[in-house]
C-alpha cells in the first residue's frame, strides 16, 4: 500500500513484519534504532501505524460506498423544495466536517500517546516464568496455595498469596522473587521493583542475585528507567542463574539501539 507519509517501501515492510512478529531480535533492534535516530522518520512511522494499521483512514471500498451515499443524498436534496434559510443550510456541512476532523485528530493523538514505549514492550516480551526453588518454612495450607498458583503460572492469584506468606513468616523471603515475577506478569511494575530491590538489599541470596537483577531490570524498563535497567543487566550477565542468557541477549538488544 502506498503511503503519503514518505516512508521508504522497505521500512513499511519492516514495520508490518515487526508487528506480525516476523523479525528476528537483531532485526527488531535495528528497526527501533533506526526510528530512534530519526525523529521525523519515527513520527511518520507512527502516523502510518495509526492510519493504516489501526483503521483511521478509510479503505477504497469504504470511500466508494461513501461517495455513492453522498450522491444519493445530493439527489434527494435536489428534489426537495427550496427553503429560505440557505446560509444556515450551507453552514451545517462545514460544521460537521470540522467536527469530524477534530474527532479524527483526537483519536490519532490519543493512540499515539497511549501506545507503549519500545523499551516497555521489549520488557513485557521478555517476562518468562522462573523455576522455583523450594523455600517453605512450614506446611501451612495457605502457603502451599500461593506456591501452587505460581507453579501453575496463575500470577494474579499467586502474587498476593506469596506476599502474605512471606509477611506471616510461613514463606522464606526469597519467595518475594517469585512474587516480583508475578507482579511483572500482571503489569504491576512498580510493586515488582520494590519487592525485588527489598530482596536484593538483604544480601542473603547470592545464588539468586542474577535472576533478581534480571527481573529488576525488566521492572525498570517497564517504568522507563532505561539507565537503571542497563546497570542491572550489566551485573546480571556475569552472574550464574536461570536468566543469565536472557540478560545477555536483552542487554545486547538495548545496547544495539544506542
């Protein structure tokens, strides 16, 4: 499809492939870096997405249908008896046209403001279930329920139960790591940041430090704290853990965009 936003054809194809999930991690990083480096190109890409990908511009069939309806209305108007308030009749189409334009601009503006930051989207795409080590202090049924919910990846149910289990002393505080993963999975980045920082600050879990820093980096990215996220990933890539390779890959993607 041709664009009146002066985007190169290869970039249009890349944008469509990006949202279809057909680009590799390296290709996606290169696309984001290209848009970051050229504000005018990035704005044109955003307008293209708003207009062509999200339905703010009519298709040719819709335009033909609208023209046919307009012709019908004109014929009907021509068959009506003339009225004396000609000026008012001429003003109404203009008023309606202006109102429609304002609504369109508001819709496009809202979409541009609401769409996620590229780093936030990258963080969301990087969230994965973290295998859990047994850290139960007692056989309490409520504690088991929270752990089972996490193991079943029922994050919305697991999150409050894990926090409550740690607060009551039934669960070891390392379970705040899994509560943090659950918080990230349900979009509670600020709570995840606080929980993971709290566990890190205890200094009690050196063997889990890499995983703690990786998920803390994801929380920082979702909160658009890019530099803080980079610092956590730079530390996590040199620490052994389940997420070591993920930390290195994500760090390479982010550094490749700079």
